[in-house]
């Protein structure tokens, strides 16, 4: 099971959520996070998976993969590659409800 930690501001608002150990990331305290000072880092495994955090993770993954594609690139792909991307994307789209994400990116994005 993954162990999550949250980066929070002084008011307890979550600035971001990551996978890992909170204790290993305490050095982030008092650092600037996009204009807000990090007040504390705390483990979050007891809260489980929440859809907004999973959607944010998905958005980050798409920003460096699918969002960089253009119609010309898509049209140049083989049908097998297109199907692989479609399947991978659908798994990511279901991620906020299932908590299951693809293990690897399609090979086209690994280059």
C-alpha cells in the first residue's frame, strides 16, 4: 500500500500531496511553495485515496504525455499504438474512482 504525505500551510490547507514518507520530507518545512510557506508535512495514509488528489496526479501525467500530442502526430501513429494510448488514457480516466493507474506509459511517450 502506498503511503502518502501532505504538504500543508499554517492554516492546515493542503498545498500538495505526494507518495513517500513524511518524515523523509520534513526538510520542506519553511520552504516556499508557489508563494505560500510550508508549515508542516504530515502522513496521510489513514485518509485513503481522495479523488481530487488523484485527478491532479492524472493531470500532471497527461501534461507531459497526451497534452503534448497534436493531430499530425496522432495521425502518424499505427492503429496498434493508437489503441495502446486509448487504453492507457481510459485507465487514467478511471483512476480517481478505481485507485488503479497504469503501471507504465505507452512506449511512444518513453522516448
